[in-house]
C-alpha cells in the first residue's frame, strides 16, 4: 500500500508501531484502534498486544477497508540475565511452525494456574472470583483478565499498585512469573520472517539501573540472538535515553522503530500517534525500512 498523496513532496506522516488493544491490557478493540488511527491521520499502525496475536486479523481487515497501512505484531516478554525485556515483534508469519510452537508455549505459560493467582489475591482480602474474571476475559483467561477484573472493582489505588501488590506476587506464588529466554525466543521470530525491536529499554521492564556500557554490551549480545532494532522514539524517554538509542541504532545499523505504547484509558495522557502532549511523530520512513527488512519491497 502506498502513502497518501503529498508524501513525495516531503510531508511527514505519522505511524505508531507499539499499540495495545482489549486483547491484552488496552481499552480499545483491535478494530477501534484502526478506526482511531484513520481518524488521527496515521499512515501506518500495528497491533502489539502482550503475548497475543488474537487481534491481528480483526485489525488487518479494518485497515484494509479504511486504507491504513498495517503490520501484524505482538509484544513479547523475554528473560535476559536478571531482567525482563519487552520485545516488539512485527511482520512474522503466524502460520510458521516454529512460531506456532513458541506461541503455544508462551500462551500456556500465561494462562496456566490462573485459579491459583485468584486465590492468592483473595487471601489478601479482595472479593475476586474466577467467575468474575471469566466475565472480563475479552479473549484469553489470563493475567490481563484478572487485571481488568481488579480495575472494574474501582479500588482506591493506581493500576501499577494493583500489579505490584496483588497480581505480580500472585503470579510468583502460582509459579507463572517466569518468561522464555531472549536466546530462545528471538531466533524464532526471525525464522518466522519477522523483525524484533527492544521496547522502552529505559524502564524496569528493560535495562533500568544498568550503566550505559552494560546496556551497549547487552544490545550486542541480543543482536547475536536475533534482535533487529530498538525503539528510537518513546513518549517518556529523557534526552539522554533518546540520545543513547539514536547512537546505538546508528553505530550497529539497527532497525529503528517507535511507538506510543498506547493503552487507551489504561494509560491516560498517552495518545495514539502523538504520545504525551504531542511529543511523538514517528516518521513513515521507519515503516518503509521495516517493509524492506521484511522483504516486501
């Protein structure tokens, strides 16, 4: 699909390569994400729900109908050293046998023992049951269904507090807190014809607390596993964060991506395409380079 008229004259059209829907922990359906992208004038959008590809078909169909460029995606949590990393995966073949095997393993890990997680949260004094959780399972009966249930209870605390004080401890107690290693997961996405990008490297789920030297060393090792790029733009990068990302991308010829990490009402103040107070404008050039890497050009 070609960019709309005016691109060849040097006009910049926005894209967003990091977006969540109701399939995981967003508040817009996959179809509504694409509708919003069209409304806001985005030239391209992807769907990167946590450990799920369930919304890609619906989003792709809507994108085709509305004339919006779309790449199928998923945000994958991997273990690396003593940290969790989020990896944005784009353009992979969902029917690839290696990917299907990896995905089945991921989904099993994300959905097993959810009854034990609920029991743990109950033990902390909250009135939650599996029946209530099932009513909030948009697609998967997983941690995000539990989180939606907790949010619906209108507890007097922030969403992050619910994760930190109830859900994450419950996941650990139930033995479902671990993730597939980066060394195992990254090559599979490449085998499936996709590309991978390190998301929000500066966060706790990332490389927060490491020296710049250790971050660079880690990036080099991750690239040896199959990592293609990292997010060049993210809504709350500091100037130092942005400079490091830009330097690493140039130094190692990494694929540059960028996205708002849009979650709708679950991450207030972050708008699709434009981020926080209009501080995002990921160029269409990134989309073109991804397509070239995927072999679509």
